[in-house]
């Protein structure tokens, strides 16, 4: 198991190199001059030329990229062109807010999706199943930003204690982990949660439907196990792998910053910071941010893969072999 | 004392899919005494497994339904229960404790994410809470020849034959009075088959369990059973003791079955298969359901559904020719246009 995890962490390296190269290339090719951005509109052409030389912007493309990588390896993510503050600190200070929002929306998503998915599967083609399936389709296909805006208009505006945006801090843990008020997190969490709920519900339903037809479910029934226990103990534990996979993927996406939802609700998370930085061409932030998201995503995936071993003993045996 | 354990009366089971009715079981009568081993033989699709599931009260509904008849089960406390007309709670009490079942495919019949020990002890925990389930499960493992140290291992760590033995351990964990074995050896190698059958025989003697042995392997029947019922298109067309059916075969279908197995004594170039296929259960032939495939079929067979005809106290068959009735004698041979 240990060696498996080590191998997976090692595999992170080429992924990060690939991602960083891609982002760097895109940012390099995009219009706009970082030097003039740093110096502001008043700067003279001479000042800009000097700044370009200072920033190494006249070096060949690969040399610039190499310099970035070299600094990254040392843990130096550079300074933001806009605020001049350390990029790593900026991102990490926003990350807890994104984590809080992610957890809140996943609680909503899982809380709705898994029970409905199970009921829909056990009562296939019933009215409950049809209603749930249609709602799930609706959840998946509804654009997040639109749902967010509708919730703001429909709920936040008329209801007093629910703000239309921003994060109201209820209390702070360990200096920088801020716990938001229920009122301020509920709408963004619902917005993010419905999409995820739709996907998770559909996966739960189809996975359960496949499992309840298996022979071992009949074996369990033949033992005199009650229907409730058959579903909860025998069917669900076998249906869990695909469910955990989609939950993990959703979790990874959201942790990377739910870009649209965070923007709509002015949530001070990583996603919104990224959008702002792209708008201002704040190159160091964008590159570091994308690398950060990619790392978080792969780490969540690794975590999911490890979780598989605890769900399915066959996979555990597979890991031990490899 | 009445020693009938299971009494199936005029059982009919149908599956309805998209408005089309599949008549899987069409009025079977069957009695099983305590400690008796009855073989149920038939081709694929003859309704053997459906009959077994009906006895367990496990016909998947929808699409399946018992449309007629009853299955009376009398347990050791002389309590009579009709499995077709009983509430779910009582059914759960019987399943796994009084009647249990061994399934056809050992590879897929065990829960892959649960340790085999937990799977064996589950039934005991439900039905016999006073027993130490873990100890019982370990005893059962030893009994079927698997070291009890392997209690915590998972199904994928066992071979097919061992899995089948684990399934037998599950089925026998609560010492049921009736064990239904649905093709318990079909999926196994011949050498393992013999092992499993011997073991089942031993266990039967040890616990005095009655068995319903479902198979299409006449050799397995000869090795294990007291009585034999031959099923065709959802009906029992011949029933008798092992000797009746094997030495005094009457029904043309049963004869066909025996002719389809190679004999070691006779020099035969070719086996004689029964021509044609099992009839489509959504569209069964009229009269005798075997008539389209029967070499003795006459026009009467197309019109009259044969009744049970007793040859002696233990042996009956459903065939107009065996019956020798006038309608059969007087009607013409069906000519194949």
C-alpha cells in the first residue's frame, strides 16, 4: 500500500510539469505586456523596456519557463503583479474558503443524491423514480451561474438574513480558517450542490440497479435477510465504487474553485481570485493557481483511489501486488 | 405422524414482460418427505429454477407471480405454512432457517466485498440469535473442508469449488429442514463435482436434511436421489423412484433424455438427440406440450392434455400413449407437411 501511494505521488511530477508548461505557454501567447501592467499607465517606454529586461521578459521562451520551474522547485511562486504580495500566501489564504464551500455543497449533494438514488433504484420506473430522474437531469443541465442568479433574486433579495453575496464570518479558527454564517453559505452551497447532486444521484441509481440484479443479492435474500438490510449492507457496499468515483471527481472540481459560483456570489475563494487574476493578466497568480488546482485535483483522486481499497478487498489485493 | 415436509399443489408461475405472458410453471404437484432427496430434471427453461424460487418465496415480482396453487411447508413443529399465501415476516423467518438454497453459479453468488465468515454467520445471527454465530460459522467452514483460519478472507481468494462449498456452508449454517440445490455442480470441474456431491451426501446424512436436487445431469441424480421428477415446459411429465424412472422409463421425453447420454456398454456411432427445441414459454403448444418433438405423437396429442397416469404407487407419467387411451389409439399419426 505504501509503495503504491509513493508511486502515485511520484506520478504527480510529470502531470505538474505538463500543466505548468501548458499554462505558461497560453499566458505567454496571450496579449498584454506584464511590464506595463506592473508599472501602470503613466510609465514611459524607457521604463517599460528596463522593466522588461529586469523581469527577464526578453529571454527566450524556454529560458523563461525554465526560470519559473527553477523558482517553483525552491518553493518561490513569485509576487502578484497587481498586489505585489506573495502568490502562495494569497492563494493559501483563500483556499480555506473554497474548502468550506466545497464541503458544504458536497454535504447537500450527497445528502440529497444518495438516498434518492437508492430509492429510485429500488423502485425502478415508479413515480418516485421518474420524478427523481427528471430532477437529476434538471440539476445536471442547469447552468450554475443562472441558478445562482435566480436564487439571489428569489431568495436573497426578499429574505433579510441571507446576503446576496460575500462571506459573512461567524467565527475564525486557527487564525485563518473562517467559518461563514449559515445565511451567507447556504445559497452558494445549494447552487454548487444541485449540479453535483444530479450527477451523483444518477450514478447511484444506475450502480444500484446493476448490483441488485446480481446473484449474491439473491443469496442474501435466500438467507432471510430483510429487504432493508439487503439494500443497505449488501447492495450499497457493492455499488459504492462508481459512486465514490463521481463524488471524488466532483469534490476535486469544486476544490479547484467553483469559478462561476464564487464569482456570482462574490465568494472570496480560489476560483474567484483566479478569474480576477486572469482579467488583470496577473500571470504569476494564474500560473501558480492552475498548478495548485491541478495538484489538488490529483491529490483528491489519489485519495479516492486509496479509498477504493477500503471499499473493495479485491482492489486492495491488487494494490498490494503492484 | 405426517412426514410430508413439502407439498406443492397445482403450482403455476407466470412472468409478464411487456404484456407478454411467459408460462414458466404450469400446474405442478410435488411432495417431499422429511429426509428425502428428490431430483428435478429438465432442460434449460423447463421451469426448474422458477419452481425452486417459488418454494423460497423469491420469485422476482414484478415481473413474476404465482398465479395459482399453493406450496405447503410443514416444519418440524408441525406448523403448516403456505408459502404462496404468507406475510413477508413469516417468509423471512423460513428463508435460510427452515428452507435454504444453493445457487447455480458459485462465482457470482457470494458477495465480493464481504468476508466469507461474515456471509456464513449472517444467517445464523438472524435466525438463531442465541447461538455464537462466529463459532458456528467456523464449524461450518471446517465441515465443508475449508480451514477456519480463512474466516476473514474474501471470495476472490477462493477457487470455484471452494466457493461452492462456502455457499453450501451458508445454506446449511442454520441446519435447514429442506435444502434446494439448484444445479450445484454445473459450474464445477468434474473432479470437484464429485467432491461436492459426496460432501452434500455426507451432510445430508448428518443433518437428515431433505433435498431438492435440481439438475440436468442424470448422472448426478443417479448418484444422489431417492425420487426423480422429470420436468418439461413447466410440467412434471414423469415422476417416480430412481428405479422407476431409470429402469422403467415410460415417457418418450424421458427416454429421449436417456438416449442423449452415451452408454459405456453399447457401441454407438452417434447419440440420439431429441429433435427440436424446448418450446417457447410465451407460446406453448396445445395438448401435450411435448407433441411437436415426440416421435409417437398422434393427432390426439395435439388436442388432449394428458393427465397424471399412475403406473404403480410411486410412478406416474403424463402421456396418452403410455395411458393407452382410446383417443390416442384411434387417431392418426401427425404427418409432417
